């Protein structure tokens, strides 16, 4: 019942649900207390609404955000409470008392202060919003960017300002109970004084040296840095907050390039969710700003997603454009007809090339280059299950997709069957459940199935913990947990040191990575991952969500995987371990294999998951693994050869394409010189100066 209410109310926990319920009930209670009238009852109800409101705002509750959409926003809630206080005074026959008029005047004046306060906060934020935001770009030596205002002034500023009425409300209630105006006027004075002080504290940050340079100066400084740095290869990305993983997976590859890398982002929310990197990053929300940016030294542009904003860079003719994607799978997205707009399409192995040939969407075979998957280097190969250890099976379904195709995910039709059979397997196995981060964003059925599967795994984990057949080394686990706490504390310390920036402008100014700290964080994350898995029993079922542990870390501790048609399957094949894929659309084994290359060495599951026994047999006994050779052949077909390494193949492809771009540009300049017409660079500048067209 509680879990259903939490899901319906879109709150994150039972405590959040309780706070929401108390706040909702508090206002009718305030009215009742005012009408009775009862000062103690009113004070108690007011205290509940204050505390609940503050708690929900601190949690960033979805419910609080929705209240503003139905005309019950933050200011309205405070105003209603204050009006009910006036009603209480009237019902107490204090309408002719001086405190009554003082309360009315106080709340009018207090709300009069809200306007300059809100205007100042908005003006400060707007003036400190940079036309571009950067990381690992030295702007500090080129322009002066002042410190951000103290965090307490701007963070949840409206809530803080409105809560200053607490002194007046408390004082007036005391005055009503004591039949003396003095406490009321003391509280009123405190509220008005603090409100004025808050407004005055903001005023210095809207003028003079507290304001960052204007957009023109900032963009000039960025261009100056670009001319000095001379980037050669750009990773370009646009998307929503939830798609940040698509660019994060390429950051390490960019750091390993032989050419000078640059990451260009189009949304500030992506920058906020970008993984730590040593590569220079420029976030350019405005299309005009991007097209006016000096990228004349760039020869190769890499695109991780097919999105409309790609047009703003695709229009530049002096660089070659490549679609690298964010995974390799048999989904339709892997053969998107939009891919024709790029000069080349890079795939992991031969399978990607064949996929485009079969789809016949206009991508020429000559424009496809096989470069492997550099991101797969951390995936470890199969090592077998040691005696005495319970095998681990990872269930990593993909999400439901945008089109409602029943074949997208196994969650709805097969998920519970899969998990139930794994939990009840004999001999036993451990289940790791790691859902896709987009799960439930489109389909309510998928979201509900995810909740039921999570409950199944957590219940099974509790039962196994009480089962005497499974005993953990408590001393080793305690040591691992202590190590985990130590690493987390150090990571939090490093994160605070590196990330305690007041706002976007300050983060841009101070966003040059500290290499020593970056290396320490990388080492600590590896230690965290090791300690995390040692802190739980090797037999313990787990639901794994969030960024950590990463998917590849789950691969490395698993002996087999169950998944759906997605890049997860192609990536797991790099491990050489047994895997199963669910035919949720019920195409039949042969047709399913014909349509999906990555399942040709998989155990194919129906929605009943009756075939799971074949997978578990292969896990427990390598001799029973009839698909081992098929997986080896499929790995090379999907992901390319092991030698040369993928990063070597990738760097070669970048160098070859950069040479093609340079050859093209020289040819344009030669023809332009012969004909007396503008050259390639002049044409590019002219194009960039034009206003953007709609995608």
C-alpha cells in the first residue's frame, strides 16, 4: 500500500510521503484552529506545515513542484498561513487591538519585499550565466570572472526569504496567547529587519566588479584559447540529462587520442552530469555562438547521437564528420537513415558494416570504418567459477523504448519469470539486477514491472541472509565496509575540494582539472569497486542502480548475463561468458537469430524463461557450454579483432580521416586561388556568420 502511494505521488521515500501528507492536512487544521479559535492548536498545525514544507523542498520533491502548477505554490502556501493567522486574531476578538493592525501591515510589507528580492536573485543569476561554460579551458588568465555570491544567498532563495515570516508568526501567536502586543511587535520587527537585510545583501552582486564580463568578451576569450590550443578532433554531443552516459562513455577514448581533443556539449545539464575528464570541454547552448566559434583547426568531428542540433556543426565543410554512436546493437537506431549525413560511420566490427548493407538506408560501404570498441578494454574475460562460490547471473534488461514495441524489453512479459527462476535455481545462483536508467520513463507497465522485480530480489536477499546454508565472512565484510567508508569519505572530500564552486561562472573559471587529484579519484574509484563487492556476500542477491557500480563492473563479477537486444549484449560478448537474450516479441528462435546478429551465440529465452536451465548448465560446467566457440567467432564479428587494440584502430581512423579533411581543404584553396574565388576557410567563416536554420 505504501509503495503504491509513493509511486502514485511521485515521492522518493515513505518519509517524503508522510511529510507531503502532513503538509496537505496541516492547512485544513490551520483553518479549523483559526475558526475554533485555539492558539495552541494553530501553533501546532503551523509548526507541522513549516517543517513539512521545508523538508519537501530540501528533498527537491516532485510533489512540491507540481503544487505550483495548480496554483498552490510556495508563496501561496505562506500567504494562506498568514491570512489564517489574521483570521485567528479576528476570531479572538483582537480586530481592534494594535497587534491586529501590526500583523496586517507586517505581512503587506513583507510581501512587498518579495518583489525586489526575487528581481535581484533573477538578475544576479542571469548576469552570471555565461554564454559558454567550460572545463579544462584556461579562461582565468584571459578574462576576470568574479567569485559567485555566497551559496546561502541564492540556494533555495525564495524558500529562505519566505521562511523569515516565522519570527512574526511566532511573535503574533505569543501575543495572542498572552494578550500582550509586545512579543508580536518584536517578532514583526525581526521579520522586517531580516527581510530588508536579505535584500541589501544581494544588491552588491548586481553591479561593478561583481558582474562577469559580457558575452562578447567571454566568447572572444574562448576563441583566443582555441587559437592557442588548436583542437584537432571534436566529440560533439547534445541530449537530455538522462543521456549523459552516452557522451561519458567516450571521454576516456578522447583522452587517449593522438590528436588534440575537444568535447563540445550543447546543454548545460549535460555538463553538470559529465564524468570527470582531463579533456577540454566547452558547453555552447546557443547555436549562433557555436557557429561563430573559431574551430578552423578541427579536422574530425565525432557524433555520439543522432539529434537535430548536430546540424549546427555538420554545416562546417572544413572538417570531416563521423557517427560513432553510443553502443553497438541490432536495434533500429544502429542503422538510422540519418547516418547518411556523415562523411563516415564507424562501427565496432564487421557486423555493423553488414547491418547497414542489409538495412539499405543509403550509407555506402566505402564510408564505413571498423574501429572496435575502445570502451570495452576494462571488461575481463571468463575465468570460471571457483569451487565453493555461488555463480552470479546478471539480469540487465534494456528499457521500453519510445515506440511501445513489445520486443524492446523483457521486463514487462518475461522479467518476473526470469528473476523467479534464477532465485529458485538449484544449485543456487546469485542474482544481480541492473535496470536501464530510462526504465519506466515511457511505459507505466515497465515501471511497475521494475518495482515488482526489485521487490522480488530484495525479498530473496533477505531470505538468503537468514538461510544457514549461506554464511559470510563477517570479519572480512566488516573490513571491506570500513574500507568502503574510508574511500567514500576521501572521494567526498576530493569532490568537495574540486567541486565547491558557487555557480556556472565560477566553475568555468576554476574548472581546470588537477591531474594529481584526477588520478587519485580514478584510483579510489577502483578501490571503491573492489571494496563494494567484498562488502557483500558472494551469494547475496543485489539490485544495482545508479552510476556506481558501473555496468562493466557488474560484467566482471558475473559469470553469465540475461538481457535484451541492446548494446549491453554486444559489450558483454567481449567477456566471452555465456549469455541469454529474451525473445519478448515471440519471433521464434530462428527468426530471432536471423534478425539479431548478437544473439547467434546466445541461449534464446521465451517469455516463460523455461530455457534458463541451458544457460545455468553452461555456467556451472564449461563442458556443457556448447556455444563457447560460437561466442568466440561472434565476438570478432561484432567487435573486431583483438589486435591491433581498439584504441590503436580508433587513432588510425582519426588520423586517416584528418588527412582526408586536410587534402580536401588544400584542394579547395588551390582551386580558389586559381579561380580567384574565396577559399575553404573563407567559405567556412561565411557559413558560420549566417544565422542558424531550423533542423
